[in-house]
């Protein structure tokens, strides 16, 4: 999201939680104060608040919600748990996939789905997570018979075809940055059941978030080897999702990795972003073993590299900054590692706005195949579908509710991974999902199950889409 001051419900909700948390706890609050109008992600007033972990670790705000200096949020002062919808998709075409793995003949473009985005603040400053965008417009990728012309489909040639339309929502987290290794399965089960019953099929969930619990670093700042308890925790979430009839887009990292809520862990996170040896250690010790362990697991829809990484870029809002090149290189390397470990896996990235993920004049696409390959050098380190977020505060020029999916000139399926579950840009609440469907997008994940626009705000809009277009029920 573009960081602008506004008075959206996203911010007022976050402010109410912040005051309640302060009254209930003496926990040190780091980060942006809601009274200053910062959005959930610590950006000045741009969208839903991202805090709100059940244990009091939430809050997208960075100066008001940062975690204690030790880097681990205190428990017991949090707000309502929030959750993010999952995303999915990605075109197999574009890299030459076969019809079964690269996209349907003639219809081309890869399906896409987004992930929700949210980020946490410090202990005691709960907020809500952010939604992610999804999908791309069909018809831009696969060629008949062989899965698409080179360069138009993108993504892994062997990846399974994503849903044409992934309807769902953002969960982000139940316990900010700490859902693994011990997820609260009672809460997850309720979320999954409610989503399915309303016609939703994909949920976006955050994993490492700010890195304070997972992956874990050794004394030299290198990522530690993957623990079996972490595998078990993720598999528990995926198994429950599958049992309920939904699937998960796993968002690995958020811009929170360079926020004050990461405490001292941010130094190791920054090294992972900027140093080849540290990034490779994360891949070798944690990511590749994780993807290998999850390969073929029912309930897994896709992987998302970052939630709004632009927040920690040169023009971002995070406490600490990195370079655009470091962000793109990390996306390229991590996407390549995932595709290598599991060629059928779908990979996306949750971009803040179309300012960073569009091929039209005046905007940029940091995440095209050519841009990512140039940044990191890994040929298979590309995305299978695009995911973009939108809130009215981003500005009308970035609105998917007033622009069709083809307006952005993208070459893959496109999911709107985050948007407010309220009337937006002249579109009534109950028509939001249907508007994105008819606009040619490939998914819609509202923000957020437990915060800002909490359940059941998105229930009727999801149900309306399912009633009008029952094909969304066939995903995944």
C-alpha cells in the first residue's frame, strides 16, 4: 500500500486495540502509534492494521507495534487473533510447460492467486493483517498443446495448473510470528470451516513474518537447520485446511523482518537479504528441507516469498531499509530454491501496490521474469502468478475495482491478495468479490478474518460470488 495518512476503519480499529492493550499491560511498545495514522504495516495511514495476534504480538505498525527489544513479543497483551487468506495460482505457461502442467491450451495465462499480507507490531499492540492480491488475466500465457509461448506464461514449466479463480481471505496469523511450532488448531479449524462454507477456497497465512521464532539463527547469524517440530506445525495447519476443503498460500516473510518489532533479530534478517552466504544458508538449512518435506502435502496451494517487501525498500516505511536489488535477488533465489526442491510448487510474491507490479507507463514491474533473473541470475527463480494489494488510500490509479486485470499489462495470472472488506471505489461490499471476478482477475482475498474488517464482513461477498459463479468452488 502507498503510505498515506487517512482515517480508514483499518486505522481506527487498530487505535482502539492499541489503547486497550496499553491499559492492560505494561509491555514496552515500539513502533508507530495508531494515533499518528500509521497503517497496519507501519506505513503512514494506508490500510488495515496488521497486528492483532492472539498473544499480543500483532500490529503492522512499526513504530507503535514493535516487539520488545529482545525480539520476542510479550504474551498476554494481544488483541484479537487475525488471519490472512491464502493465495494461489501462477501460470505454468511461459516456460514451455505441457497443457497439464503449464496452463490450459488456448486460454493461456497462468492462474494466479495472492496471499494476504500483514505484519506484526510489538507485544500488546494487536492489529490486523493485510490482504494480498492474486491472479493474472487469462489468455496471456499458454499456447495450445505445449503450455504457452516462452516469456508469456512465466513460472515453472512443470508446476501444476493453479485455479482459474481463487476466492478466499487473509488470516495472516493467529499468534503473530509464532503459529509454528505450536499452532492453535481450534482457531485455525474455525477459520477454515467458515471460509469453506462461504464459498472460499484459499487462505493466506504468514509463516516467519519477522523471524523472531522461525527460522532461528546461530551465533554467526546463519539460519539454523530446520527442526522437525516446525515441519509438524506447518503440516498440522495444511492437514486441517485440506480436511475443511481449503488450501493455504504460505507467505514466508514480511517487511516486518526489518521492523522494530523484530527486535535484534533484524540484523540477521538483513544479512539474509543482503549477503549471499547468509541467504544460501537459509536456503540450504531451512527452505529446501521445508519444501522437500511439504512436497505433495494436501492443503498446500502456493508459497509467497514476501508480504509487501517494498516496505523495507528505498522508499519504504520499515524501521530499517534495504535495497531494491536485494529484494529482487532474494525473491529470485528463494523462488529458484522452491522450484528446484518441488517443481510442482507454485510461487508468488505479495506486492504492496501496482506501482511495483505493473507493465504500464509510470509504474514498474520488479517481479517480471527478466527483472528477477537479472537481479539474481537464477533462471527458475520466477513467479508463477502475480499478487497485488489494494486499499482506497493507495489512490484510484491503483484500483482493481475501476481497472480490469488487462489494464496492468502483466503476463501472468493476477490475484488481488489484500483489500478492505467494505464498500470501495463505488463497489458495494457484497459485490467486491464478484467485481474482481468479472474484471478478469484470478483471485480475491479480503483483509482480514479477525481485524479491521473482521469476519463476517467478507462472508456475504464471498457467498455472493460462489452463488453467481459456482466454478470458484472447484478450487483448488
